[in-house]
C-alpha cells in the first residue's frame, strides 16, 4: 500500500424512500451500531469507512440522503461524481420498491449518469411480513444490471457483504479505466512518433539537391590533350 492509508477512494450515495432504513444501514456498516429511534435525515449526512479487502486499502465516502420529496432537489446535487449509488427499499413496503422504477432510476440516470454502478438493497429482511419477494427483486436487478442484496440493518445480516461486493466491483472498474487510459496514451504517443517520422521522411525526400550539369563539367583528358598539342607546336 502507498503512503496513504488507502489505495482507492470511492464516493457512494444512498437513496430511496423515507423510512426504508438508509441511515440505519449507514450506521450499521460504518459504526456497527443500530437504533430503533433514528430521526429522518434532513438534507444529507455522510460518513467514512476505511478498510482492507483482498490486500487493498479502501476508503468509502458514503452519503446518506433524505428520502422526503421536499429534500430531493437538494440531494440531487450530491449524485455528481458518485462511483456508485446504493438504492434502498423496504422489503415490507411494496410502494418503496415500486418507487424505484417510477422515480429513483430516472433520478440516477439524470444526475449520476447511466454508467454509474448501482447496488439495490432490500432492507428489513428480518421482518416476517415481506411484501416484495426475493425473486421479484432479483429479476428486476438482473434486468437493470444492478447488484442485489437483501439486508437487515437491525441484525447486520448481509450489510458488510453487500458493501464488500460493491467495493470489489468498483476496484475492477477503476483498474480497467486506468488501464484503458494507459493504452490510449501509448497509442497517442506512438501515433505522434509515427507522424514525426513520416514528416521527416517527407522533408528528406523533398530536400533541394545540388543541380550538377555534366555537360558543363570540364573534360580533364581533353584539356590535357589540348595542352600537349599546344606544347608540341
């Protein structure tokens, strides 16, 4: 690892309807705590999580956003530059799941970009009165190319695993992007070198040559002969 305490820094934004347990997930993952009495987030909040995975140091900057409609115009600005979006619904609330397609995915594509990695989380999986089946959520996530996990912020079930899998994917994408940039720089450098060589060859071929007229060059033997004849006279 470098002199820093981490090799990778990623920005994550947690979104979803109010009451689905976004703040509970954040505190469970970053501080390993849970409370039944969380107050709804006003605007935005964030926490850091630094850890190692597969021998690499990571630092996650995780933003927790308010789900209430009156705060959505404020939280939209925090999507910019996000490496991943954590999209949360409540497994016991069908409306929170339906709102994903009706509202949240459009917000992601509009403010975060279509290539942003998305982790879909069905929270409160410890509760028995499930309104959204695992199969239904899995099929939706597969269709939309999202990672999917069911979690319980209360029991911690699946929370670390979800963020770790997301982190591994982000590392792969970051490394691929860096490698792609290296290849592009190398190709550009080779292209510039080829252009320079081509220009040099062109300049050499078109360089003015000394114009030598053989008809005007003195014939040494003829001159010597004339001198000899002159002396013999």
